[in-house]
């Protein structure tokens, strides 16, 4: 019950924050991770890092920053 309430609050904040981003990266399959599973932090980081390396170029990010 507490986890569900926290997830609802987090999701609400995420929806607002997405509107303020220049780039929103949301790799497919991230829903298999729970925001409460802190022990998988490194795995989540590596998954996201690989996704960006495989799907984006440095030039794409430089264009956004310009």
C-alpha cells in the first residue's frame, strides 16, 4: 500500500518533469524494474547506458545542447 502510494506520487512528478526536458530517454523494458529495488541500481544504469550508446550519436546530443 505504501509502495503504491509512493509510485503514484513519483509518477505524477515524472509527468510534470518530462515536459521540462530537452531529451527524455525511456528505454523499453524499464518497467521490469521497481523503483524500490535499490540493489539493482548498477544493472539499471548499465541497461540505460547501453541503450543510449546503441541508439544515439554524440552529434544528436550536441545539436540539442546548441
